[in-house]
């Protein structure tokens, strides 16, 4: 995750997405752009995602990030890989658990995982193949942090995406 940083391009993209949410010509004080600027040239970590998520919540007055909004952008940067030949194992390995943790942080706005949440559930199955049981447990953890809902692009989707990428990789 440390190879992804908050560059001027990232801040510009967050600003563009913020403007879509607010319809304002300039970024809002304490909004996602302001939060991203505080972390300029830093790696996109759970803390950075959390701050941008809090900024987004400030401008939208919603408890969950907007699909395709600034927090979603930060999360996608954090979970994307510079090496396109990344090995998708279909297991709950450290990369996948880290991506699940980033997705959880985008929902909760907190850098630390929630006890019993999706990261904790994934960690309890560390090294295991992603299957219906592990996905079920991650979903239950996700519902715990969202109040009963699954979130598009959230922790369960992250695990499902890893599973499908590993299956596609094995067929090539």
C-alpha cells in the first residue's frame, strides 16, 4: 500500500469528485480536498482514507461514503497495485486483508478495525481460501459496521473481487 501517495493529481481528482457532490466551485473547508491536502506526498494509508472519508461525510451529511466519491477514490488508490502481475491467490492473505481493512476504514472513517468487523472476521480466517463461509463471516462483520447493510465496493466486495481475480488468473 505504501507505493501509493497523495500526489497533486490525486488531490485534483478528489477536488473534482468533491465538486460533483457539493456543486460548489471551490472545495469546502474541512471537506475531502482539505483532508487530502493535509496528507500531501504521504502514502495513502487507513488514516488518510479515514480523514478523506470524514471530510466527505462533512460535505454530504451522510454516514457512509458516496459510491465513486472522494473516499472511494482514496480507497481504490490504496488497494490498487503498481505491479499488474500481482499474484491473486484466492486466499485471505495479507494483501487481501489489508484491502478489506481499507474498505472498512472507508466505511467507518476510523483507521483502526472494529472488533468483530470485516477485518477481524477476515483475520480470523487468515491464510484460508476465500469461500462461502469466509465471505459470510466478512459480510456479517460488514453488517456490524454499517448497521445491517452491505456497501458497494465494501469489504465483502473486496474479498469477492480477489476471489474472482484469482479464478480468472488460473484460467489464463
